[in-house]
C-alpha cells in the first residue's frame, strides 16, 4: 500500500531560481531588478555560492500581485 506524503504547513521550503522563474513567469533579469527595487523577496544564502527563495514568500508575492491585478483601485505593486 502506497501513501502520499502531504506537505507539512509549518515546514519552510526553499525554491531555486529556475523554480521561482517557473512559478512567477519572470526571467532572471526581471527578478533581480525587482529585488534591487525592493519589490520582490530577496533570496537567502544556502552556501557561499548558492541562494534560494522561501516558498511562502514567493507564494505571498504571487497572491499579492493577483489581488492587485483584480482590484485596480487597491494600491498595488508596479513592476
């Protein structure tokens, strides 16, 4: 009998850049421009040469963008 492992809600997950690009639809250059402007979550250092993004921060950013695009009268984040 095979069991499917369900994600634990309190576990932090790290996404690598290609995963972030796939989730957001943004290319690498746009991600780093938005990070520099303070409009996208900054990556965390995993090692001296490796970074990743916290999944919940990326999910929150996507949700915020979706909300702003559906309610233009609310203050949104311009790219």
